[in-house]
C-alpha cells in the first residue's frame, strides 16, 4: 500500500486535491497512487469483466435467432460475424482474463473487444437490407451498456470505445446504408445521449472507486502509523519493563527501607504526641496537685494534732482516725495520678491490689453514667510484685471499656478479687501458668459483648472497634503486655448481648494488713531554731505546732521576701530552713539559694506538692538540701528534720 503524504486536511478535502478532474488520474504528490490504483483496479475489475464478457457472448449469440427472422438471406454473413469473429473474440478475452499478466493490458483488450463488438453490429447494419437494417442499431446500445456499466472499464477507455463505436456506426449509416435522415438523426441522438449518460455513469463509477481506494489508502496509512506507534510503544514498554525489572530489587529495598522509616516516624510522632499530651496532663495535674496537697497538708496536720490531744478509744478519736486514713489515701491517689500523667517508670515493688481497686472504683464513679451500677467483692489482701501506676492503668482501662459497653443501656460493673491456688493440671491445660498461689481479679459487665470473629484480635496493637477519635487501639494491648510482664495471665470471655468478663491472674508475693491508721510513735526531738516558710497560713500554723510539740523553736513566715529579710538580719539565729517550693514573689528554691549564699552550711528541706525535679545547677548550688513531698505526716517530718540537723552538725541521727 502506498503511503499517504503528510496532510492536515480532512480525507474528503485531500481526495479532491489528489486527481486530475478530466482524466481522474492521481496527480502531483499523489501520483504514486496511480500505479497502485491501476494494480488494485485490475484485480477488482477482473471479477466484473468475466461475468460481463460471458454475458456479451450470450447476448451476441442469442440474438442470432433474430437474423433468421429479419434477414434470412444474409444469415450466413451475419452468423459468421457473430459466431466466427465476435463471440470467439469475446470468449478468448474471457479465457485470457485468468492470465496473471492480463491486468496490465486489460483496459486495452476490453476496449478492443467493445469496439469489435460495436463494429460487428455496424457491419450487420451494412449487410442487411431495409427495413431490417434499422433494427440492428439497438445492438450498439447493448455494447455501450456493457462497456460503461458492466465491464468495469475505466472511464477513459470506455469513453474511447463508446465514441469509436458511435463514429463507426455513423460512417456505415451515412455512406454505406444511406440511412434516411430522420432515422439517422433519431438513432444518432439516441446513441449520443446513451454515450453521454454512459460517460457520466462511468465517470461517477470510477470517481467513487478512486475515492474508496484513496480513503482505503489513507486508512491503511493511518493503521500503519498506529501499528508503528504501537510497535515503538511496545518496544519502549519492553525496554522500560526490563529496566524496571533490573531496578526492582534496589527499588524494593528502598521502598522497604522507606516503609520502615515511615513506620518508625509514625511511631515516633505517636510517641511524641502522647508525650506532649501526657506532659500537658502532667503540668495540669501538677498545678492541681500543688493546691490539693496544700489542702491535704492542713487536713493531715490538724488531724495529727487533734489525735495527740484526744482521749484514746473515744468516738472522736475513731472519727479522727477515719479522717486521717482518708487523707493518706487521698495523698497516695494524687501521687498515682501524677505518676500516671508523667508515664513514670517506677520500680516494681509489692503492691496491695485491693487498695488500688477501691481507689480506681471511687475515681471512675463520678465519670460514668449513673445507670451503671458498680459492685465489688474484695476477698484478698495479698500483695503482688508490680508497679502501682501500671496496675492503676490496667484497672482504669478494663473498667472504662466495660463502662463504655454499657453506656447506652446501663448495667452492672462487677469487680471481684480473691486468692486461688493454680494446680499443675489447671496451669498446663488452661492458663499456661506455673503452679502456685495467685490472686484472681475478675472484671465483668453486662454490656453489648464482643463478636466471636474479633475476640481473638482485641489484644492486638491498634485494633479497635471505636470510631475515629474515640480510641487508639492500644489500651488492651498495653494491659496484656503489663500482665504478661508480671508473669500473669489475662483471659476474656464474652457473649453478644450478655456482656464480657476479663479474668486476670497475678502471682502472690505476700500478704499484708494495711489499716492506714495514725499511730503516735516515740519521735526524735530537738531544741534547734527552725525557719518555716509557706504562703498557706493553715499549713504554717499546723506545721509550726507539730514542730514545737517536738521541742523545736519555730519562726513562721507566709511571705518569702519577708522571710529572706528576716534571715539576713540574723542568719546565725536559724539552724534549719523548711520552705515550700511554689510561692508568690520568690519561689522556695530561689529563697533557699539566697539564704545559702549568706550561710553556706544551712540545711534546707524543700517541700513541694508534686515531684518536679530541681534544675541541676540549683541543686548543685544548694548542696545540703532534701526534697519533701506534700502532704508530710508528723512522723516523716520529725525524722526528716532530725536527720538534716544531725547531718549539719556531723553527728549520728537519733531516731526512735
């Protein structure tokens, strides 16, 4: 197929520019199409020429029967023309059409056959006498029809044959048969009209054949372009695929490294976010704890003073003991909240689980709906080796999850604690625990329950059934990790619509009775002079009375600036400084630094409502300092004061 020149016009516009309108031949830049069209037309024309040639043989032969009727005297001549000259020539051309080289000369041969057929008709007109001679001219019309319509002869050759037959007929009709003028005029007009119509139809046929060929070439050209582009694209794809396959190992390694880095980055971001959140909570809790511990200091201080004066075993003494016990529990609870907020990693030590349960249940009572009833069955005072902050986290997570499962419909949160013995069979078959004494903690609810298909996934990190922003999916995973680190076990049982039960086992390390009552001990006494500074007047009064009850001379100040002024007036008068950390005007650590500059060997007890470490340079400059965490009980204060004074004098501490 000939390739089409590059053009931007539409195919119809291009076709109108591609040929000579008179000859219909492709011209100009499209001239290479002519040879291709000739080849294509020759192949297609053969399919039309053969039936047309056979039809010509049939018609030329069948009309021989008319010769007998119209010109019986000239039958021999007429049949000679038909059956010896013309029909054999037409049939010979038919046979020749099967020759491979026929298409080269097909147009010329068909034109010759058409002229021969038309000339045969003209000769028949010449040899037959009137009026029969006037009937044979119709044969010329049939020849024109075959030439223009059925033989697929090209426009130029068909026109050449048609006009040649017309000229031959005119010569015969005028000079040989001397046809009358009216008949000649009528027949000539008929022939000329038929020839013109044939030329028009032949022109139209070839025009559209050439157009179809042209469009086919254009289409083929576009297909070749597309095929070439596809081939180039396929080669490019194969080349790039090979390159990508070669790079895949390094790329996969890089992707893995980036995924690991991204995962690590996300973990660090999550940890940073958690740290920032806990830092904010810690700062808030620290501020609250300072004020709360000041309140507890007053409560515990005055309670201790009252217990020293009240009659033993009286109703008032029992009431004060309850106040004291509640104050101690409140102090411990504040410390746990602070430790939790700071995510401190306290050392593992014996912890009494029963006390933790009571504190947690009291803590969450105010934060869950009143439609949720809390029951507790505490039958164990055993100790486990653990961390109070982590144990607090376990209880808060499990109780909060249970409350969440019941917040719509309400229900019962049941917490029970008891001692059990895990024998060998139970340890191996069910719990995978070592045989021995364990404490069993059961936390159950009557909530919605956990679906069977997800119950095995609840301890997986980041697994959660809560909506976005409601849960991180880390709570139960952390609980599971803590329990396992204590050599314990956590088991979950649940039914949809009935509730969920978590059963926890911890190894028992010992048992303890913890009454939390106040006991008046033989405490170390002294006669030294102490400067006590606290901006809370109730605390200053209660601590002063406690220290004075121990024999010390106490000077109280509620303003740190005034205290510094007093100390500067006579520094040798004071043997010990006891000061609060957080005070308006001047903080306790700055006050202590100023006084130590005046009297370097001055012992200092710095009291704080929460465990905020001193800056390293401050601690180094103060030197002889001890931190005390509010609220401070009488017993702890007596021992701490005596220790600091004895250390300053370089003598062994005298304790009861």
